[in-house]
C-alpha cells in the first residue's frame, strides 16, 4: 500500500497526460496546450515533493483537500459569483469539469502546498511543522494564504488581460480593473484548504520519507521563484511587475534563508 502511495504522483501524471492526449482531436491552441501541460507537471512535482516531505498518506490527503475544495469554490464562483466575484472561464485553459477548467483545482493544491512549505521555512526553518496547536495552525494557515494571494496580485491581471483566460462581469474594480473581492476569495479559499489539511494532521504527525533530501524542499521554492520571475518580466499591466518582485520576493528570499538553516541542520 505504501509503495502504491509513493507511485501515485507518477501514475497521476501519466493518466492526466493520457486524458489530454484523448482530447487532442479538439485541436487546442499552442497557448492552451502549454498551459495545461505545465500545470500538470507543476501538480505532479508538488505531489511528489509532498510525498517525500510529509509522507505519502498526508500528501494524498493534501491533494484531495486542495483539488476538491478548489473545484467547489471555483464552480460556485463561475456559476454563482461567490468568493471571487462574477466571472466566466473561456476556452484558453482547456477542458472543463462543470464550469471550471480541470487544471484549476490542480493548481489550488499546488499553490497551497508551495505556500505551506514557504510559510514553514519562514517561521520554523523547516518545510513542515507537524501538527502544532490550534492557534499556531490558524496563524500558519493565514500566513500561507497570504503567500498564495501574493502570487495572485500579478497573476490575476495577466490571466485576464493578456491570456483572456476568464472574463470578469465587473471590469472597473479597484485592482487594475479587477475587483478586490477576488483577493478576499483567494485568501479565504487558500486558508480553508491549508487549515483543513493541518486539521488532518492533528492526531498524527506527518511521516517524511526516509529518502528525503534538501532538493525536495527546494521544489516549492523553484516553482514560486519561477512564477515571480515570469511576472516580474512579463506581467501585465506593467505596474504588476514591480509588485510581483516585492510581494513574492520577500517571502521567497526569507524562505530560502530558512531552507539553508534546515539544510545545514539536516
């Protein structure tokens, strides 16, 4: 059973790639294909990293919580305007489950896992803090939710205005045309996912793999850093480039310092 859990990230990557190939007859454009493939790869890398740092069981629970809650939130958002404001997904992000492109729930897990690790490295100089007290879990979940939302400060306008991945009903919001409600939604959903995962650890400490290496904890940092670099170079509107550099750069560099201390103590 444990061996099967260890193989799940790799199996999932193969299955999702096969699913994408089965839909090739739709002739998705180059942008859509790249977005879907890169999202699947990011999801699989985060799951593999989590399997080593947290253990296969906790990693699977994190995936289930992130994907299920992420899809529910987005489905309610796209159909009823909850959480993020009223919006409609276009065809840019590929095939959907209901009203939501299937890669979006995958990204909710990936981003929340990345933020979970970064928050722990900042505060505890370790990629996982086990099952702390309720107050600490609330605080750490809130910090991680802020790290997720910092990513969205630049990503959301780019996805709307450059990629046109979704269309907002209200186009005169307070953030480069985007509504501020969207960031409240990002905070709320990210907090819910991360806190629910932390609750799942209350009675049992996560068991890291015996084969864990510092590289496994670097995966989330590389992903977050790569997103920061892209937004800093290609963000749109152009003002978001400086915002991304500081909003994402500060937690990233702080987490890197925590990673070096954890690596030295390992």
